[in-house]
C-alpha cells in the first residue's frame, strides 16, 4: 500500500495545519496539502496527506474515512497517480475564432 492518501469532502475553511493535526493522531504525517483554486485561492474541498508508512496510511483510512469534519463527511482513501492530461486549449491551426494575421 502507498503511504499517500486522498482526502475528499474537506470543509472549504480547512487548513493544512488542521489536516496535519487530524492525521497525526494515526501516525507520522510527512506532508499535508489542501488543494486550492489557482485563480481564487479558495480551497477546492480536497487534499492529500502523506504518512510515513503504508501501515500508518491504512490505519488513518480505517479511522477517518466516513467521519465528520465541520459537518462534512470525509472520504479518505489511497491516492491514485495523476492521469496524464492532453492539453485541449490553445490556438492551433484549426482552432477557429479570431482572424488570421498573415
């Protein structure tokens, strides 16, 4: 088992410090990150926690998955590797819109 965990259902007011404190009761937390919108800076309601071992990660999943934090139900499970995304934006030769400037 991986030691990196996905944490969903976070209250938008949750901080990385609160996330670290919550998981520290179940083992050594290597890192805790709340994901925020890159434009507004507001929390997106999920984050990632890295525990020091797979056993501690499993213990945290069993203890915290389905529990409440500030009235929201947490989803805690093993983080999956980020899927590769092909860029869909930008202006290619056939993107249309605008005027060609030759």
